[in-house]
C-alpha cells in the first residue's frame, strides 16, 4: 500500500459526496473540465486505497474486529499525500477526490459492522480534517462553499456526529504537515469556514 501512495504522492506533486462512489460530484471549487477530471481520478484512487486496506484486515471475515488497524492503515496511506503551497487548483481537486473516494469506501466498509458508529465518525473526522488543513495550508486559507459537501453516512446517527465533532476539533488544531500548521486556520477570520467544514463533515442529516 505504501508503494501505491508513494507513486500517488509523486503524481500529485508533478501534476497539480453521496453514498455511492459513482455519484460523487466535484465540489463548487472544481469548475473546469480538467479540474473535474482530476477530481474523478482522485475518487477512484481513494476508493482503491481504502478497499485494499479493508481487504487486508478482512481476509478471514474479521474486519469488524480489526477496525483500529483498518483506521491506522487508511490514515497512514493518506498521510503520505502531499499538496504543496502554490499547487494548481486541478491538483487540489484531485486531492479532494482522493479523500471523497476514501471516505465513501470507508463508510461502506464500516457499515458492515454493528456498533462502530463512533469509530466511523472519528475516522471521517480525521480524513476530512486532514483535507481541510492541507487545503488551508496550501492556499493560505479557504472561502466557504469551496471544497466541502455533505456525505450521506446512511446508518449511523448521534454517535457518529458526537465522535466526529470532538475528533475534528482536536485533530485540526493539532495538525501539521511538511508545509505548516493548521492552527491558524481554526480561529480568527477562518473560524466560520472551519466551522462550516466541520458541520458538513460531521452533521448527521435529519430525516
């Protein structure tokens, strides 16, 4: 898995939400045909990485007993992604697509398990928190309604949202990558977009 992500990281540097992957749509910031093509390519990559991670823990049908290992493998691979400052918007759209595809596949995988809603919320918070931070650091902050859309989490409810909220808050405040820290983008003039991104990532749709 590390080899795949290492190759992917090289591609990102050198180049630039619905329940089913095929229904994933580019966010508003990805407007051009090229940007949307990069997004769709990212979705496929994200799905594949998470599918491999689930397959590695579920060889004997024991995936639901190894959720922590699954989460660790997923996050380890996503941690290798790079979005340098000054990246082209198409590269950012691919980055968003990778997280969108990984998120969808993770939800599909964990929805097979009973009583794992908190773990699901925590994993999604870390994935979307990393996305928010990577984009913010790369572009010096984001505007609202750019890169984030609500994803249907289908089964989980309050437990998902509670764990997602608390994890998102602590994760983004502590996050740093090779290019900087996320903490400046969780306060001051960025607090509204930070809050919006958390709500779109964690809020469970009311029926």
